[in-house]
């Protein structure tokens, strides 16, 4: 078998791999990043690219209060200590809170341009929560700075050169001056950047592009279309990998270590059936390479696995002909709508985090059929808000109605009959919900009682951005499924990102990051960026450990 010698090998090309490549490359080490897909960046490139970084430099610069203690209090309250969740231990949480802001400092020092989003509340109403939020994102980035690598980068989910906070205001352009201002700004920027020969990217694609540029500048070698098939173990240490290069198996030695940044298993139905039964790969918005083989390969070498039933949710629907399941969390948070199960009852706070919503659906489905559940909307909703990525208005694609994706009726009774729900139950549920809307307090699930509930609602709807009665006919219903943007369980790692065995000891030479690992946040959905923040942070820690810099 052909052989190559490297100092460090990263499997997969998420943000963590590129961050580690920057650290090791800057230290003069020979780093190889192997990506099996023809395009780089995995789900990270497709994503918002938001990182949850407590106590970060941008908060300090902007006078937003936070501290190590406040962040740990929040994680203690939301994640807590559970003997069956070693990846979310107090020691790991502390390591994260200490390392994440330092990782961001490192990126900034290397010339990666980042910023915080002014308002993105933490997801849980718990001690230590930050209401302005702890998010850090990439600024817009000119892809032309990648030269020929531009063609190898996975496209992002937002084709416009708009920052995420701007993108969230765009749907308001017909209804508010602020929305119009943002639209003009984005249109102006688009035209100007074209005139200047720039190709501006945003969100996760911009983050990956910046990291890729810096990793290449640091001397890292990056190969696409190169799947890793095996880890090589010698005397109890992982010493390299076997990868497929042009149809040949090649043994690649890694003197200092191997970092698994190979994503989760969201696209592998067989593995999902085992650990996330009742969910479908087709509801996942992840990149196609998210098939989990490196988690299984690490397990074959004795890695402890954890939190395999965890996932990062994404309430979605099945649209005819769609290649990517639409993200519908924002749709569920808008006024003049509520969600019911197949008995016609409400069962959750519709304005919760994407993960909490999907977990509530799966949980409910154990006792009452709730897959699909139904988003019930009135005419005002359809007239005012986007639905499953379409512009406001009742004129939805004919196939939606033909295939029962969207159902319309002149009364709630008739809607219930069409959906096969008990009509009296649906009417009673909606009447109760409408009473809560009128009194401004959701007695059943507390919708609207916390800053985050309001955040994805309608900022122009008063007094609540999320509570609005469902009362104007015709009524509509759309099926909702518990989709995902990632699985969130995998190999268990320690405070240095080292993969550990059943006995808690590390497997020498093997590191992991991103959603290949069990999350440091355990079963909690803490805030925006709780995948990519840790992905980069643990990789940064692992790179330092591999350098002996601990
Ligand atoms: C639309 C959308 C928006 C999102 N927004 C956010 C957000 O703002 N913040 C956040 O924290 N999370 C967000 N998420 C979730 C987040 O994107 C993912 O959880 C995260 O990017 C996973 O990163 P990763 O580095 O673990 O894996 P990835 O970025 O998926 O990278 C893994 C790579 O490994 C490659 N690979 C797999 N197996 C092999 C192999 N055997 N050999 C070689 N290569 C291999 C894969 O092809 C892939 O390219 C979002 C997701 C979506 C879909």
C-alpha cells in the first residue's frame, strides 16, 4: 500500500478541521485535511455559521455584560450534571467556557473577521442567560479571495450578501421602514460588490471560506474527494488513516494525531433507525456527507459513544419536489397560529428553540400521534407571513393543496374534518389558545413569556410578537415533522478533545470535534451556535494538545 507521512490529519472539512489546521500550520507542522465530498465545508458551509461563545471579546467591546461565572451558572442550570452524560461534565463545560473566547481571540489575531449579532437571546429562561446573546459570526467575505478554491466550496443557504440580522428583517420590507432600509442596503451592496468584481458570501459559507483561506495560508494541504475508510492503530495509539485516493487505498501516517471532524449520521437512515427511531434522513437539512462512518470506526477502536439519541432539531414539512427540507421554526413562532397533535390538542410552546420543538414532537408522539402534527393558521397569518420559504399570500403552489401539504377550509370544524381530527377538540383548543392571546398570557406553555419566544415572532405585532388569535377564516393547516440540522451524539471526548474509551482514558493520537462528538451541552438547547462554537473550540484545544502546548 502507498504511504505518506504527515504531522497531523483532519478527517472532514468542517470549521474545526480548518481551525486546527491554522494552529498547527502556524506552528510549522505539516497538516492534511481530507474531505470525502467534492465540495468543502460540510454542513458548516450550509449553516448560519453562528458560534455560541460566552464572555467573548465583542460582548466586552460593546458593553454587553457576561462573565465566566454567569456563563457557567447558565450551563449548570440548563445542562446540569448527569452521570450518563460524560461529554457534558462540569470539567468539560468549564474548559469550554474558558477556551471558546480564546479560540475566537486566536481567529481574530490571525485576521479572520468576526462580529456579534446585536440581539439573539439565549434559548432557555434560566439563571445566567444572556438576553442580548453570545453569538459570534463571520462578517461578509469575498469568495474571490479563495482563487481556484472558490469552486470547491459548498454553497451557503443564503444566496444574498446579507448579514443574518439583515436577512431576518428582509421579510418585513413591505410592512416597515426598517425592512425597506435593509432591503435597499442589501440591494445596493449586491450591485456595488458586482461592479467591484467581488463575490460576497455570508453566514456559514463566509466562515468556512475565511478559515479555508487562513488554513491554506498557514501551509495546510486540503484534498477533496478523499474518503477516509479506516483509522490505523499501532500499539494502542492511532497513528494515521487509510483513505481512498483515485480508487487506491493509501495509508497516511499522522505523527501528532488524527482529528475526526466528519460530521454526524443524519444522512444515514440505518444508523438513525438504531439511535433516532421514527425519524427520517429526508427531513435532515445536513450536507450529503453526514453519514456517520467515522463515529462507527472510532467505536471499533474502543471509543466510548454518548448521547446518540440527541439531535439538533429543525421543524419542517415535506414539500413536493423540494431538495432541502424548509426550516420552519420562525413560521411556528408567528402570531395567528398554533400547533396541534393528531388528537387536536396543543402540546408544546410553539415559539421554543428548534431543538425543543422537535423533541416535544417526538415526546408527544410516544403517547398521542404527533408525526406529523399540524400548524394551524388563520387568514391573517397567510396574508402577512412567509410560509415554508414562500412569500406572504394565499396563493400557494397548487401541488401543496393537491398533496395535502397545505389544507384550507372555511371553518375550524371543516378543517378538522379534512385533517381527520376531532372537530370539537380542535375548536376547543383554538378557543382556549385565543383566550390566552387576548389576556396576553399562555397559561398552558408560557409562549411569549421569555425574550427568545418573542424573537422569531413578528416585531410589528403588539402587544405580543408571538401570541395572536386564530380567528379569521379561512383556516389553514400544514403538516410539521421533527427534522434536523444535525445529529448531536457521537464519540465522547475529554477537556482536550481527546476521544475517550469506556474506562474514561484517552485513545492516544485520536481527537474529535463537531457533531462527530457527543455535545458538551448534553441534552440542552442553550443558544444559537451551539454546534459550530464547540466544533472550532475543541479543534483549537486538540491542536494545542497535539503540539504539547497544554
Ligand atoms: C441551514 C442550517 C443552518 C445552521 N445554522 C447553524 C448555526 O448558525 N450555528 C450552529 O452552531 N449550527 C448550525 N447548524 C448546524 C451546524 O451547521 C452543524 O451542526 C455543524 O456545521 C456540524 O459541523 P461539523 O464540523 O461537525 O461537520 P460538517 O461541517 O458537516 O463537516 C463534516 C465533513 O466531514 C466530511 N466527512 C464525513 N465522513 C468523512 C470521511 N469518512 N472522510 C472524509 N470526510 C468525511 C463530510 O463530508 C463533511 O464535509 C445549521 C445547520 C443547517 C443545515
